[in-house]
C-alpha cells in the first residue's frame, strides 16, 4: 500500500488539487489547515482535516506520528505580493518562521520527504527571456524573499538530516480541476485569471490592466500561466522521485516555458463567454516584472512530466466553470 502524505494548506487552492491528485493515485492523505484562507468544504469528506496551525508543534507532531506520515507537501502560506510589501512581517512569520517550525517537527518525527511550494517570485526581475534554475535569485518583494529563505532552510536541513526535498518554483498558477471538484475559491483574489472570470460573471465591474508600457510586444505584463492540475501532477512525480532516490533533492521551475500578456488573457476570457469584460488602463503595480517565463527543460528532464492542459483557453474554461459553480459561496 502507498504511504500517507500530510498536505498543509490542503483546504486552499493549489493544496486542494494536490489532495485530489494524491487520493486519485491511491495515497493516504491527511490535511492540516487553519482555514484562514481555505475552506473546509474544499477537503473531500473521506480525507481527515486537522484544523490547526503548521507551527503548533504538539499538534503537528501528534498528527505526523498518528498517521505515520512519510512525506509532507507544504502549501500553507501567504501569497499576495503587494500585501507582502505592506506587511512584510506577516510573510516572514507565515512563510518563513512557521515553516521553520514545521520542518523541525518533520525532522523530529522522522518524515523522510518534503515538497515545498516555492515561486518564480524568488527570481525577482530576471534579465533573461526564460528563467533557468541557475538564474540568480534576487527577490524584489518580501513574498519572494520569504519563500527563498525556506529553500535555504530545506537545503541545509536535507544536508544535516535524513530528509530530502523538492522545491517547485511555480510560475502563474490558474485554472481548476477539470472534473469541477475544486478550484480557486479565495475571497478578494488578486490574480489575473481569477479576477477576469469574476468580472466575466458579473461578480466585479471589470479588470484593471496594471501597466501598458512594459517592454513587451503589446506593452502589458507577460506571464507563464500553468494549469493547477498539471502542477498537482508535478507534485506527485516529485514525491515519487524523492522516494525513489532519498539521497537526491530537487529545485525545479514549474511552468510551460511560454508566456501570455494581460491582453491575451483577457481576449481568451472574452472568447470563452462571448461577452467582453470591461478593461481599464491603470498604472503599474509596485514590484511587477515585465515578463516572467520559465525555462522548464530541467523538470522535463528530471520527471516524466507530461502537461495535459497547457492551453490558455482550457485554463480559462476551467477557471470559468469553477467560478460558475462557486456562485456566491466564496
Ligand atoms: N494583472 C492585471 N490586472 C489584475 C491582476 C493582474 O493587469 O487585476 C497583471 C499583473 O500586473 C501581471 C499579470 O497580470 O502582469 C499577472 O498578475 P497576477 O497578480 O495574476 O500574478 P503575479 O505575476 O503578480 O504573481 C503570481 C503569484 C506569485 C508568483 C508569481 C510567479 O501571485 O505568487 O505569480 O510568476 F510568485
């Protein structure tokens, strides 16, 4: 039988997709989530949900022991870049300090593998067209720095203790479970595709385009949008790789290696509904790079990862389907 995995933040957006992927693949799954931004209904009824904090070491260590946890997938954290600029200590607390305590609990209880949600924000404003894993990491906001600190912690802990890790540096995650079982439910979301599908369904007035004078083909920001289900699949492959070779850890970009501009995303949303979303030109947001696109050759060479949803229209269609289903729930 397959091992049991603890998913932190499993009631949240990406975590809830990972829970489904693990369960679909026959792993045991336990979720820990404080439900500050997640929802208990996002966790399947047959998956135990421990309601609590990742830094509550007695609770976490009891959970790790009681369920004989082999690996942790760590999604819990704060994710809004502008908020991290306003409130850096929240990010160093939630993302760095609490993760330090979680890693300590993992080491104490003999957890063997740790999979971490890192981010392309650790690269800051790269001076290359496609970011490689060895492109210098120079975060330009506390969010990116708080995640980079965790990469450093994991590297050092894996060298000192019998634990290996995989840090996946996500590019722009979007879309929803193709079967409609979960999606992005975050209240007050700021991410482009989420905001645009909310506008398309009349949940908000329109979309502000943050910057139209970037050095990009149409002047708007370019990002590497990746379907959340392909990202969840990458986590399963990471888990298998960590189990297969406990001596090896990984730091890998997770993107498709191509970019779309804000205008291209909004055009895709308009196509999906046949009803144009209202667009407003707005100034650039603090700390936004012009373009952020992955070089994904390392993950493709390391894992048998075969993205199944690398299509902007599909990403938008799934985000829209979930947004409809969500209705006024969140
Ligand atoms: N944008 C708009 N209007 C909006 C929202 C976003 O024009 O209402 C633009 C942004 O300026 C940017 C692009 O759309 O050019 C994408 O912005 P998002 O807010 O959706 O995402 P970010 O690229 O800022 O950041 C996201 C995650 C980070 C992660 C990063 C990695 O929030 O956690 O992707 O690429 F690190």
